[in-house]
DNA sequence: CTCAGTGCAAAGTCTTTGCACTCGT
DNA sequence: ACGAGTGCAAAGACTTTGCACTGAG
């Protein structure tokens, strides 16, 4: 938490109660949240907070690499606090939305090959696994 | 092309000039197109075509698995004809948007491990490589 | 004290929907 | 001929922006 704040300060942005509230909400969340959900949860804390501020905060935090932006099927954008600094991905349950962290992906080699073959400078990759958790397989979350 | 049409027919949907036009545009495209781009290109062929029809066609074709939906950074949704029936992914240039097909990804093993560890039934994964093509590395597409 | 950050409301985008008409089958 | 599919325009969702005010540094 303190590291996060110092990262914000380092980049010459201010630490405002609103930004803290957004971070708090995201750090308490187990599953990724949409901007609207973040807004609702932030309002429990700071009722006056506007939607625009939530968007601006999410944008800032994503820019600083403090949170991840996920692309899910229906509700396209969802955000998640980056808990681990290492390279990782997410396994997302399509039933209930729960997220599991996945360490490593073994794509280093394929990335290097691709780069060699195509001449692309490959910056990153977007990888998400989509499935159904144990509960949702039992038909609970059948959407 | 004929296989595509039969796939549409199989699912009891009609083959309309508009759907054909959307398919034609996508099959002629080298890079993935946004709905708006598809619309513009379709209009060159059938000027009366409405935006709504383009959306409905894209949705239908994606549902039938005939086209891929990509999640890119800025303009979130873009569509691409599925040229190859095998499992594949895309390498996308963040400068000019050009797309390279990537065969295989070596994620079978990691998927199986994940499934075992987490109890998830993993249906699929979303994988895209993001980089800059040779031209854009030369600074041409510096956005 | 200053200016980045905020809240609000208005303006943009992007996407979907309702409805009468058209046209593939 | 029948009903899926269409075009249009309006509605809806989501996101950004302008502007005066507030408060973090």
C-alpha cells in the first residue's frame, strides 16, 4: 500500500482521498470490477465521488501499472489490483467472474521465435484463461 | 467462401446481400476492422446498409465462429475473418494495426496443469501478442 | 498560495432496439 | 406468402470533457 502511494508520488501525481478510496476498493476486491462497480463501492466510503473521478483514477492507476485492465466478454473493461509484481495472468470464471492468478506462462520462447520470424518488436502479450470454477460447473452459475 | 455460406445456412440463418458484403469486406481486409470501418467499406458496395445491420452481422458471424473478435487497446472491438480453422492467435502491431497469424501457442500443457490445480474447467484462452512491426519500429507509426 | 484534482452536468462515442417495410427461402 | 432480416431513427450504455471550485503539497 505504501509502495503504491510512493509510486503515485514519484510520478508527481497527488494522493487524494478519492484515489485512495479506489485503491482500497480494488485491494479489497477478489474479482475484477467494472468502473460502475468501483464507483458504487467507493461511494460507500466517499458518497460525493463522481463517476468521472473513478474513470480518471482508473486511467491513472493503469497508466502507472498499479492495476490491470482485463478484457472480459460481456462487460468489456474490468480492473484488478496488481498484487504481484512478477509476470502473471488470470484465469477467469465465466460463471461467477472469480479470478485466479496464474504465474508464468511459458510464452517466452514462442515470443522470441515470433519476433525472429516476423521482425516485430514484441512488447507484451494479453493472455487470459476462460473457464468455469468448481461451483459454477455444478450448475450454480449457469448464465 | 462457400463453406462459410453453408455454415450460415446450416444454422438456419439467411444469406443476405448485407451479410455477404460484410464477409467480403472482412475477407479482403488484411488488418482487423472496427464496426465503423466495416460499415464504411460495406457502403462502397451497398450504400444503403445501416450501421445496425453491420453490428447484427458481426454478432451473428462471431456467434457462428466465422470471425474473431479482437480486444485491442484503443478502439476496443475489431473483427477479423477466421482464415484458418486450426487453433491460432494474433500478433498485432500497435503502430499500424497490422495482424500476423500465429499458429499454436504451446499452452496446452499449462492449461491442463491449471485445470488440475484449480478445479476449473478451462474452455478457452484469449491470447494476443502486442508489438511493433518493422516499419513502425522505424518510427513511421509512432502514435 | 497554487495548480492538480474534483464534482457536476453536458457532450461524445459506441452499440442496441423498436417498428414498419423488404426480400430470401 | 411468411417471417427473418433490414434501414432508419431513437434510445441506451459507457466514457470523456468543460468549467468553476476545492484541497494536497
